[in-house]
C-alpha cells in the first residue's frame, strides 16, 4: 500500500483537494451538537429561540441536502465536476453568513437549508470525481478520504464548540470553505468528463497531471475513450436507462447502501451526542465524551482507508453492520436497566461510552466510508449522474427523517426502544449487503460493469 501511495502522489494530492469539501460538510454536521444548547439558552443570538425551533434549525440541513443532491449529478455532467464543486461550496458560504449574523429564527432555517444544498451537492460530486481520477489499486484508499474528512470536520466542531462562542465557532468553521475553494482552483477536471465532452486534448493534459511521469497515459486514455464510447453509442432517456437490468441492480445497490448507512442511526449519535450522555447519567462529562468519540471516529476511519483495498468493501460492510447492531443492543439494555433496575445501571455507568465508541469504530471501518466508495464505482456512465444523485438524495432524506424522529422516538418509546429499533436496521443492512452488494476491490470501472451485467 505505501509503495503504491508513493508512486501516486499527484492523484492523492488532487483527491485530497477535492475531498476537503467533505471536511466542510463535517463542520456543518457537527455544528448541531455544541450549538443547539447555545441557541436554546440565549447565548448564541439576540432573539429568543425555543427548543423546538433550535431542533428544527439543526434538522433543516437534511432538507437542503436532498434539494442539493438531486440535481448535482446533472449539473456536474454539464459544467464538470470541478466547477460544480465550487458552485456547491458557494451555497455553504451563504448559509454560514446567514446563521452567523441572523436577525430572526427564519434566517437560521434558511441558512441551514442553504448549507444543506451545498453539502448535498458536494456529497454527490466528490465520490464521483475521486472514483474517476483514481487508479483501481488505490481507489478504495482515496475513496475513504471522503469519510475521513467528514469525521475530521465533525471532530473540529466538537472540540472548538466546547470553548468558543457561537459566532467564533461559525467563523472557525467558515475558514475551511475558503481553503477548499482555493484548492479547487488548481485541481484538474475528470478525464472521464472531458472525454464525454469531446475534449480529448484537455483530457490528456488532465490525465498527465494525475499520473506519475512514467505512467502510460496514452494507453489509459484509449481505455477511457473506449469505455465512454461504448456507453454513449446511443442516447437514452431516463426510462430506457432504468429498463436495463444492470442499471436497476446498480441503482438498488447504491440507494440501498446509502439508506442503511443512515438507518443504522449514526446521525442521531452525531447530532445528539451530548444529550445522550447527559441522559445516561454517566459521571464522564458530555464534553469529554464527545471529544473522545470524535477522536476514535477519526482514527478508525483512517484505519478503514488502509485496509479497504486489502479486505474488500463487502466483507468490511458485513462486519461493520453486525458489530453496530450488537453495540446498540447493549446500549438498549443499559437504558432499559436504568429505568427498571437503577442499581444495575449504576454499576454499568461506563457502558454508554464504551458501546458508542465501539459503534463509532465499527461504523468508521465499514458502514461510513464504503457506501461513498461504492457509489463512485458502481454506476455506468449513462447512469452515473442520475444514480449518484438519487443515492445521495436518499441518504440525506433519511438523515432528515432520522433526526426529526429522534425526539419523538425518545418520548414515546424511550432511549431503550430507540436503540433497539436501530439495532434491527443494522442487522437488516447486513443482510442487504450479503445478498445484493458485489465485491469491487481492485477492479476497473469497466470490469465492475461487466460483473454486474454478467450477474
């Protein structure tokens, strides 16, 4: 792995530059945990914000992400991956400005929605771009950057949210938008997009920047050209694209992976981590707990990057979801004991932190990063824009539903019932992967399509 990394510095550098957008997404996601209480107690803004309004402002991000994800694939097909990422980031800029200097609650709603629009678009385009610029033997490693940067951004918000004021935190997070925008000015466009756009000379120049000097760029460009021409022999409507069995299977895999990634309850943990630890009665402070969990998530996501191309996407997803389900069962038992047998719960006050750390670790190894890698690999050229957009839109729709339902579920069935329900989705997700998701490690995009069509 390290030898491969040393020989592919250029594509790693440009993948890092594009994936910085995921760090921005992480800061926006992690923002809710430290700021919800600030909004409720009046230390954040000059006007009154009710607990319901604060929770709504946090969840509006998911609505915006769906709005941004749906057209993102089509926009990137017209303007290119690079320009589309810059467009997506501009929405996040406007969103940060509105929530940093609001004059009414509705500005918080609009600002969070705009942030979601930009992040939903970037979530769609980043995996697509990285999947197209990376060589097969390193694609899993580079695809893992997306989730690594997301969890890094979340940790950034957690740590700085512990001691910065509301405005200071927003500005600290906003700096990363500037870094990403500057980085995007220098990355090359995807050679796949340029070939589809009939710009072969520019595609050759872009590929030369993405590969080391000894690489046979002409041969790879011929392979890309052949692959694109084969898939563009005819012009297809959306209905004709979906009439193909191979495309329907790929779409089922992409949407299913994104659906189960969120139905395992990860964003309930991320958004309301402090609230969970406060309700658990643990003697460990919520601030320390969130920092520990965020750090573990970052470390384990990096571990996932190093092993994805060795152990494969499918097996890691299966182990990840099974372990997550077991962790939630243990957490469900703790809250059940806390309600009906407090003496037992008191002796297990260490359990919430341990189970959540294990849950986050298992999520970060498989269920977190790998669906983004898969949607960058699984779709044919004719389906890529539509399939990626629909998969990411599904992801953010479920994010919004899960976060909106978190408080009602806590009220009606309690934390024990809530975690029991999510454990069930973890096991269902595992069964979906076992039965539907193929292994894609060390295969070119053309080989993956051949395997899907053969099956």
